[in-house]
């Protein structure tokens, strides 16, 4: 017989009959909780109690499932045994005892008695093309008055690249001379202070004291914006320099597009037989007139373009096919951008030109020249200090300037430049020794590093 009690009624009944213990009594029923409005019990608490009740019910049902599953498994095992059917064993996983891990003993380090020897095998690449050889200057045997000549080009591989195909000729360096006193950085000017008014003495100093392989004379006084010196008068400076030095010459104008063809044409006439290099023919000036002057008087022509490989090919074709310049009389100047001012573009352009020439492009397989002096146009090379307020100190410009020219030259030497036009004697000396070391000519450098650090530049 079932009867419903409230909790209060249940305890009152036990109290009424003085019941202290209940044995064999099972109480079943639902728990009902009534909460009166305003009792202060939070609704969230009610929800939590309801959820707990649900979870308890799920746990109870899961326990019942496990009980019946276990009973079923036991029954199946007994039945299979009776029928002679082997049931798969249910193996309870065993917990493995913890294994004590001992720290690994670190082997004792021993300093090797000698380094592992290895044989150096240079990377070899054979290119189908070859860079043209161009000789500057002519000795008496060839109708000139030079005591030395300079041959550039002839490469069969990239610069300083493989020992079995090392270039026969070292890159050459020319030092710039001007026919009027120019504006020069202090670090350069102090080396030529005594000869700035005399181009012939300037050239002599560049060769005898600073070891220039060639001399570049810039006839900047011919510029209509300066003295506008007539071409016939300007070339007298060239005659003086030919008497003062016996190395090959490079002759440049002022850069004026209208005046330069006339100046270079006259210079070609007075230097006939000396095999000078006329600098330069460009696409935006009368390249044909300059090219014919070089061809008619047996000189070399400098083909100058502004960091554009396609323009370089075009100008070279014009000079070779329309003018008829001999292939051994053309040198390219793809333009030098200094360190910090586009040096990476200059390098990439020159390297592309050199690789194209080595691969057989007959429009580009010519020696390259670099106006490395352009490095002195960088403000970092000549300014006392940074113009930017709060910038870090730049250090002494007496060192910065030469280093700027050296790094520009070194970088482009690796791109394949054969001829450098430079200014600072210290930069010339460092670049010469460095290239000689890579070429295998210079066996020993400065013995004491301290001497190199503290040497006067």
C-alpha cells in the first residue's frame, strides 16, 4: 500500500509512535520543492539544482547499463563455453611500474689536434663566348709615343671566378685630371693641391706617385656655361700631357651634348697614332660624328648608356654597323651609381651585360669601364657630418670618402668591370692590391694590420 507523505508529516508520524530506528524500510518518491515568491532564493540556484538532479539520473542509468552489460557478458561466456566456442579474451590494461630514468652522461669534449683536411675543387663553368680584347695606347713600334699600353677584356668567365679560366689581364685604373681647377672634396684636393693649376703636372703626379695605369683628361673648360674654351685651344692641354706622361690617355669633354662632338673630334685629330679612348658617345648626342672620329684616327670609342641593357645593345650596334667601329676598339660604360645611390642597380646591369657577352651575345661582349669617381658625389663621402638632426656621427670624412670610392670599385669589379676611372690615391692603391690578390698576383698583403689601420690616407 502506497501512501504519500510530506517530509513534515513523515517526521511527525515517527515522533508520534516514538520510532527511533527503521529497519528494512525503503523510502521511494519524488522530491518536490516549492519556493514561495519573495523567499530570496536565486533562480540560478534553482537551475543548478535541477541540472544536478539530471546528472544524478544519468549516472544512475549508466550504472544500470554497466550492470546489465556485465551480466550479459557473463552469460555469453558461459554459453560459449558450453557450446565449445572460444570467446575473445577481454584483457584489462596493466599499469607498468615507473622506470627510473638516469641522466645521460655527457661525453668529455676533446680539442682536435688538427682540422679535418679537405681538397678545394673550384667550380668550373665553360661559356661559349669571350669578351673582346681592347688595347689602349700605342708604342713607337705601332706608330705612337707611349712607353706602355693597357689591354683590357679577354675574359672567358666571370670576374675572379674560376682558377682554370682566370682572366689574363688585370683590370686597369685611370686617375682623373681636369684642364681647369675643379671643385673637389677636401680629402681628394689635399693630394693634388700643388698641381691643380697645371694639368700636365697633375698627370705626371698621378702616374709617378700614385701609380695610375692611364690618365683621363677632362676638357671641362670647353663647357659653354664655363669658359667655353674653343676645341682647337683646349686640345693643347692634351699635347702637354702626352709629353709629360707615357701612359695611354682617355679624353673626355665637358658633357655638353652640342660641344662635345666637336671637342672629341679635334682631340682625335691631334692624338692620331696614340690610340686614345674618346669618352664618350651617347644616344642623345652625335654619336656618329664621335664614332667616325675614333675610326678615322685609329682610336677607341667609349659607348656610354644610363643603366639600360637594351640601350647599350642599341648604341653598340649603331657604332659597329653604321659607323663601322672595329670590335677591338669599343669599350662600354653602363654608368656607375655609387654606394648608397643605386650601386645595386649598377651592379645588376653590369653583371647581366657580362653574362650575356659570355653566353655569346656579340652586341655586349665588350670590356666595361666604370666612372668610379662618381662615389665622391655621395654626400656621405665629403660632408663633415650628417645634416639630419639627431643622426649618429658619421666619423671622419678623411676615411669615409676613400672607403666610399673603394667599396664602389670593389663591388663593380666583381660585376666584371675592366677599367676604373678614380681620384683618391689611397682608394687606387687599395683597389689595385685587392684585385691583385684575387688575381693571384699579389702574394702578401700588409704585414702588420695596425699599419693598415693607422696609415695616412
